[in-house]
C-alpha cells in the first residue's frame, strides 16, 4: 500500500506546515469575509501572526447557524468569478448550507480523496463502484473525482435502482464499493433474495460512510459481502468525504488529512479542548480551502482523536469512528443515548438483522421508547413466527433486558417479520422522535 509523503511527516514538520497554512488562511478570511473580520476584532487573542497551531483555541467558533444566517454566499472568501462548483445541504431543518469550490479546491479535494481510496485498498486500473448519491450532496462527486484522480475505472451508478446495482457488480467486477453502510447492506440482502451469494463477487473493499455505524454492522457487512469495510468521514462545510479515512491495514481509527485540516475535540458544554483519546465534539479549521475556508467549525459529530502510531506506518492523527451527533442524541427520562449505542447492543443478537427503527413518544408526562427490530429468515422459519409467539416474546424480553443493563433505559421491543422495516437508498432514518412532531400540534 502506497504512503504519501504528507502521511509520513514527523509531528514537528507537520505542525510547521500547518502553521504556515493556518497563517495564510487567517489572513484570507480576515481580508475577505466580513463575519470573520468582525468577530476577530471582538475576540481577544486573535493574533494573525499566530506562533503555534495550538493558539487556534483563542479564536471563535463557526457554526452551521452562522452559515445559514449568511446564506447563500456570505462566507465565501473568493470572488464568484473563481467559483467553479456549488454544493449544498438538504436544508430540511432550515436554509441549506452552501459550499463553494474554486478550481484549486476541486483539485485538492480530488487528491485528498484519492489518498483516502488508496488507504482503503484502491489501486490504479481497478474498478470502483460508486453507490453514493450524486447531486448537491458531496458524497457521489467527491468519491468520483478522487477515484479518477487515483486512476481507477469509476462507475458512477449513484444510489437507488438496486437490481441494476447488482447486475453492474456482477458484470463489471469492481474491486471497491462505495456507499452508505445501510444501503450497502440493502444491496447484499437483495442479492440473497435473488438467489445470489453476496460474498461470491469481485469486491474486496468497501468505503462506507455518511452515517454512524457500529463495529457490529462492520462485521455483518464484511461477512455477508466478503469485503474489508473501511469508514470514510467528511462533511460538506469542511470539504466533503475524505477529511479522514480508515486504512484497511489497521481499521482502528480514521487518519485525518492533517495537512489540509486542523482538528480539535471540545467539550460541547464547556467548549474547552479535551485530552487525547477523550470523546467530544469534532472541530475543524480549513488550511488550504480557497472558496470557503472555515475557522473552528463545530461539526456536531462526537468522536475522539489520538496521535498514537498506526500499524500502517502513517503518522497522522486518527479520529475514532463517529459515535453520534449532538443533535441526534436522545435524552429520555434524563438518560443520554445515541442510536449507535442501541445498534451496537442490538447486533449482538444472532436472531435479528441490522435494520431497526426507534420511536420516541410521550404518554401523559412520561417519555416512552419503542424499538422495532427485524428477525432473520432462519429465526422466522424456526419460530413459526408471529408477534405473539413464545419465541418472539422471549426474544423481545431478552433484548429489552440487555438494553436496560447496558443503557440504563427501559425500551419496549417489538419483533417484526423479515423485510418489513423500511430500507434505505441513502442515509438510513433510524430515529423517529414524535415528541418533536407533537410539539407543533
């Protein structure tokens, strides 16, 4: 596996490079973005002649709400004549966040993603099956340009039309599949339903992301499809996919592209930096972006960062897999729970598959939680399945007891027949919080 020079720098050399690029970025946003010029002037310690990268903690944070307030182009640091592409979030909870790219930004992004694909096992001349959605979402085009930069044969199939995905995998014989974990699992299950063994194919690696997923989900995908499944991380505001990537050698944390992104982890309550290996909210500062450089952008993603060496030989810091989002965290009767924690516990049971939906409601003054889980075909047939059968009731009770012991939360489990819960062709919708819906009625 090829290691790029930037991935082998000593910490001293890396921080020297980061400092040089950070100074340029701070000067750029101060001179070209009115928001930053104003908040820098109002915040003590914002010295443009910064002497060490750790001094970034003296600067103010940038939030998604800031970007929405200055919609659409208020954060752009480059003239619109230099912008060659726009991406945007869905805007389902308000105005979308708009992201611009100069030609150089696209080139840098492509190079970063090419490194990420190589890290996962991609090689020049092999075929990459890209099942991420194309369009304003950065996933599809991000992986596409990186794959072409690496020299891979890129299949831009996008999401959906699962039967066609299966046919193309069989006919084109790709070595890598890219997509969300939930949709990749959907492809595997559709193969099984069609009498095709999903593990008997040309695929060797999976580059999966855009939603939190557990180690148990990784094990299921690897066993079903005969691949090594690696996590990729990114968000459109910072760049898109490729900000961090797992190596197939270690699969023990995602290597951050630190030559392009300065990473921090903060306590989301106190806003202070936390120690190495401690969970908190990820914060990123752009180091090489031209169109939309952001300073201390609060991602809302919960993870930790360590600088311990990796067996692959890369010296870059590694972030843990995303454990949830601040706004996805459920607070039920005073207990904080992330959906990924529920998934982890759920997938320890051999009788259920990795499809579930969690419903949170209010009965009187009490919050209630119901978890719908789907059983395997084997359990379905052996148990002569019905919702009220002894086998189903015992399974539901066992899962309830396990969740209670691990999460300290009473969750009512409803056992469902195979293929009855919704399948995703993109990001999976795992939680339906009816308390939010009820608050508007």
